[in-house]
C-alpha cells in the first residue's frame, strides 16, 4: 500500500446554506486516491497552528461568511505565501470573511451578488486559455444555478468568465462580464478559485467537477 506523500487540509463550516460538509465530502475520495493524507477541520483555529500549517501542501476551504481572527488570518496567509496551495469554489472561498481585507487581497476576488438567484447561464472558457491544463477540452458549462457577480483585480489569470445580462428591472443597463474560474500566484503558493458550485448538483456535473479536481492538484505544493 502506497504511503500518501502530500497532506491536504479541508476547512469547512460557516453559513450552512452551501453544504460545506456534503460538498467537500464529494472530493475526499479523489484527494485520497491522488495520494493525499487528508485532514478535515470544522474550526478556523487550525490556521493559527504554524507548525501544523508548515506541513500542509493543499488547503481546501469551504467556509461561507463568518469571521476570522487575526492570528488565524495571519497563519493562513503565511502558509500560502510559503507554498501551500489554496483552493475552493463558490461562497466557500470568495464569500468568506468579508471584513478581512488581507484575505480579500490574497484571493483577488469577492462575491458581490447573484442577480436572479437561480438562473440559466453559461461559463465560457476564454479562447486564449483553451489549452490551459485546468480547462483544456472543457466548457462551455451550462448551469441553472447562482451566477456570481465578482469584484476582482488584474493579478489573477482568468480562465473562464460568465456574462450577467440585465433585465428590464435591472439598475444596470449593459452586460457584465465576471470572472468564473481563475488562478493566482501568492508568494510561493498557488490559488485556484471556481465561482460556480452553489448546489451539490453543480459540483457533480462532469465538466465542473473535472475543473475543480484539476484545480486541487494544480494548486497543491
């Protein structure tokens, strides 16, 4: 029996509407089959344990909203800066810790809205990145789910976007192109973000599940 050569940490909790336990459970077998020794935590306190975090190769976070303490934030940021990968989907990673500016800067994107709640929409892989290993051969993804409007910066490499169309009642009048899948280098660490994933059925759709699995492996140290 092979011995796992990498350690993954799943941190899950916060607002229960995104099913943090059930959604991360979907990817536990994949991580184990990919050679990770997986630890699962339901508290942010683990981020403040510098000795433990120094041995983590991949952090998978599913923690919507909530608050993070300064020592926890410092520990998470230092772990990523020093080479641990950080990955996640939907509100579990880009609607976490809204008041923690150090977190928002590191992630490079923050949920702002999902107009219309559950809507039919498409996630389009950008043509210039169609051969990127995370999205090669995939997309467009067609979903009936929350379509995230994301506030973002230019440091990230955006691999896929979605276009939010105004309706007759919208206060905005032009289509809004919002990043849906991106990667980001932060110090020695790599960050992978997938904005879709509101429902378990989203995460079980073949293309979206594939890109998340690829992203987990890509982000790992």
